[in-house]
């Protein structure tokens, strides 16, 4: 990750102040610091690379317009997640009418063994892709509320407190949604979660935090 | 502890630091040993969590993010701050899971939580009712007499509006939590409007803009409104099918009215013509939903209500009296006028043929493009507009000169729908401009839409053929080249088309422009390409552009 993508909270607050004053460079730093997380969130909600890219652009554009409204009580990333969710849900809504499908799911890893990550067995890599394809399909069957909550908390690693702030609901609601989503995914996946596949899961790459 | 409660505890443990293996969950682990099913569920849930947290989403390269940031910088710099919906509020969900989550959260707070939820619903209900009717309604039992009436009784009660105000308000509150901020306020009004609307299409059009509402809001509301109250099957059908039959006045009519008991067996298809007003006993006087202005005093509301009750009672008595003698009649005049366009066509056509024979123009058999004479081009159009005009004016055979069928309103719109088909079918290929006989005129015109789409009759190709792909790519070549900003070379693009639409779903730029702003521009340009529909769900091609 490049150096300009890493900022601490103090620097972020300073950049926000400058960006509110119209400093485009400061806002550009904020974009570079947060765009990866926003993109990852959008791609899991939308499952389409081009749309996720559009969503990221739209998210930061909307954030820039509404920067004066950000009061700093929540994390800036939480605020961005919220905008990203709104933008992504709007895209989903429009896409549902178009009824298009994309078979090339950008959420799925390439079926190539990666020795740098400890994977040396191509068969296992292929199995992992197959499993994640099933998991992605199962996630797509969840309702928007369950799906967005699951993506934020279980995939993106957002805390339940921040997820509650992002989605505008109590933490208890977040916990309930996570439990419900887990139960439904387990119901769909069923026997897929065998011991062998769990090994695949354990060997799969960890998302850098 | 029940299995469900145990699994919920497992979920809570998994959400916490350390997961299920944390020391503080020793008791839970011991409980799991006694419940093998829950223990297996816990193991699977832990595996699932590991899968989700370790999701190996393909990382995009630094070039991609650099280009993306540059593009954002450009857009921010060029942004004029155009007014748009505020997307910084929390997203609003109106799916069943969101409602269940809210209920579960309230239930987690105990009885007081559920009471608070219920009180909130009631408050919202009253708010909405006072907005609608101008007067705070007295506490009302949820069910009218029809809920407990015997089967023969229910058949005589006809709902007068597609969505009953009380039920719609309460249900709308369920789907729109009051504490959801400004977004919920927007959605709430949309929900109320949608619940009152007779068509879900119009409701969905109202929410077309980019607003942070849930994708299921519009779809859920009509379903809730229609399923809010258990009703006789006939009444449900009537509410869906015959909103135009009932006059607007009965929507305000609310008074206990004796229910007519019909000793005869129910006649399901004949109930439409019994246009009795809605008799919902305890509700305060409500004005029609179309009148949105709040009333100035409750007294005025009661006066309006009393007048409406009197009017409704008169209408009801009139229908009651006439209903007995007309019970076996085919349909009332109102029903004919609003629900059956075919007789109107039948009434119009013969007189048109007799009064204006010159309009039956000979078909342009020789040339597909008729010469611009005075009579010939008008003939096909007059066949439809004449009937539509007859329906609008109520005068059989009335010929109107306006040629825009979209201006027709109300019941005439339905007639126009059929007559437009007549016009379309007669206007193209030299067919007679109108049926030769009244009987033929009264026959319902076949819908031309399926036949007009040649693709629906022909089997689709499995994949788009090479020529179609070349044509599609050729159509966007100039736009792609324009994105290169003076740079040259070969750009290979991997394009995925959707079979159902022929549209591009994915365009991935490979090669020198991958991950650059130019590449993003190219991908955007390529998404405009279209191929004819095909049978496979998708088809991917790699196409090289020489720039």
C-alpha cells in the first residue's frame, strides 16, 4: 500500500479541515486513503467491477459535496461507508429493472495457486473459487438489510458499533441481522462446509487490515 | 435453553473478541456439548465466519487505484455542486428482515420495548389519520363487522378503496420506522402515497430518483396494503380489479350500517356491481385521499363526515333498493361504462360506418407509402380516435379530430388501448381500416405486441455471431479511440454481453491502458455496445482495438 494511502487520525482531521475549506489536494489525500475500503465494500454489494468503480467515484463526489455536513462525531470511514451503501443500493435498484446478470463475478479470486500465500495446490485453489462462488451466490439471496450488514461486519471487518452507525440502527439490530444471515447462509451452503473445505478457508488469504 | 437461544448465544460469542474459544464462553461451550445439533451449527458458523473474514477478494493494482483517484479528482474539480438527493443519511431498508430485526431488537428490551414499538405505531397511525381526515379519530377496533360475519354476509360488503386508510396507515408505519431520520420521512410519505395509489406502477415511478430508500420499498407496500386485512376472497378481488367503479364519496363514508344479509348462495362474479360504500364503523370522518390539505378544525371534519355519511347512506339505500330487482342483471350501467370497453366500441362502430362512409378508405395496396391525399392517411387513424372519442364523450359514433391518443383519460383510456391496437393493426399493411360488420367491430382486437416483436417468435442464437460482435465493437470504436488521448497501440478488451438484453455487463481493459484513466474511459465507452439478444445467459469475447 503506498504511503499516501495511510494516514493517522490526527492527519485525517487536519485534511478534513483543509478539504472543507476547498483544498482539493487535501481531499485527494482522503480519497487515496479510503478508496480501497470503499471499493471493496462496493464490489461486494454490487458484484460488478465497473459498477463498483462508478460507485466509488460517486461516493467521493457526494462526500465532497456534503463535506460541510460531516460533523466528525463518527469516523470519516463510517460516513463514507454509509454514502457508499446508499449509492450502491441505488445502483442495485436500477439494475434490478434492467435484469442483467454478470457471470464474471469480480468478488471471486482467480483460480490460480499463489505460492506467496502458501497455496501450492491448484486443485485447492479451484475448490476455493468454487466454494466462494457458492457463498457469493448465497449472499446474493439475502435481503438488502442482511446482505449489507454481513458485508460490513463479517467481510469488511467493521465493528458492530460502527456498522450500527453506518446503517442507522441499534447494535442489537446489527447482531440480530448477523445471526440471521449466518443461519440462512448455513442453510443454503449445508454440506459444503465440510472439513476439507474448511481447510481451504483456513488457508485462504487474509484480508490486509 | 432452546436450540434457537443457544445458537443466538453462539452468534454473540462469535461476534465478540476471541470468538467461541474465549475464556468467558466456557459455560456456553459446556452447554454445546449437551446439544450435538447446536454444537455442529456452532462449528459450521465458525467455519463460515472464517470464510467470510478471509474472503480473498482480488486486489486491484496500484495503477488502478491511482487512476481511480485521479478520475475522482477530475470529477470533484469539475463538479458544480449540482443539487441532488442527500445520500449521507443512513440507508433505509424496508425488507421483511429489517422489520423483523427491529421487532427482535425491541423484544430484546423486554415487554416495555414491545410496548414502545406498539405505541409508536399507534402514534403514527393517529398522525396519519389526522392528516387525512382532519380530526383525530376515536380509538377504533381493527376489525369491522365483516370480520365476524357469516359467509353470506361478507359477500355484500365491497371495499370502496384499493387500500383502506386505517390499515394502510398502520402497515405503512410498520414498514417505515419512525426513528429512521429524514430518509424515513421521505419514504413514509412515499409509502402512504403508494398505499393509496391504485397502481404500483405509478408508485414505482415516484421513487425513480436516486434517494436512499430500500430497493424493496415500493414492491412491499402494495403487498402489505392488500394483505393487511383478512377479507372475503371476492372483496380482495374487487379491490384489485374495480377501483374505478366506486364513486369517490364513499371513501369518506364511515358509519355503522346494517349489513344486508343475502339468503341466496354467493355469486362470486356478480359482486362487482354492488357498489356499496365501505362501512367501517368506528373511524372518524375522512376526506378523500386526493385532498391533502389539512382541515382547520375537528368540528368541520365532523360536519363533512356527517354529510358524507348521509350521502353514502342515500347511495347505499338506492343501491339496496335497486339491487334486489337487478340482482340477476348482467351488470350495472356504471360497471359497463368503466370496466367493459367492448360494448362502447360496438356502439360506436356501426354509426360511424353509416354516417361517414367516406372514411372507409381503400387500403394502399399498391404502394407501402401512401400518397399524401386528404382521405387515405386519415382513415386508419380515425378508426381508433373515433372510437376513443365516442368513449370520451359518451356519444356513439362521435368522431373527434384530435389524433393524440395519449390525451384520453379515465375509462376512455382503456377503450383507447383496444382501439389503438385496431389502428395499429390496420394502419400498416393494407388491411381494412375498420371491421366490415358491427359484430366484427365489437370483437376484442388481438394484441399486436407479441406479433410485432419478430425476436419473440424466432429462436435466439446461442451466442452472438461474429458479425454482430464486430458491428457492436465498430459502433464504439471512435469513442474508444477518443479516450486514448493521443496514445496509440492495441487495446484488448474482454467484454461480457448479457443474453437477455444484448447489453454489455462487463468490459475489462487489458494491456497498456489497464488500470489507467484512459482505460476506464474506454471501458465506459464500450459499455454502450449492443448485440442482438441470444440464448446463453452471457457471452464473453476478447476484442482488440487498434488505436
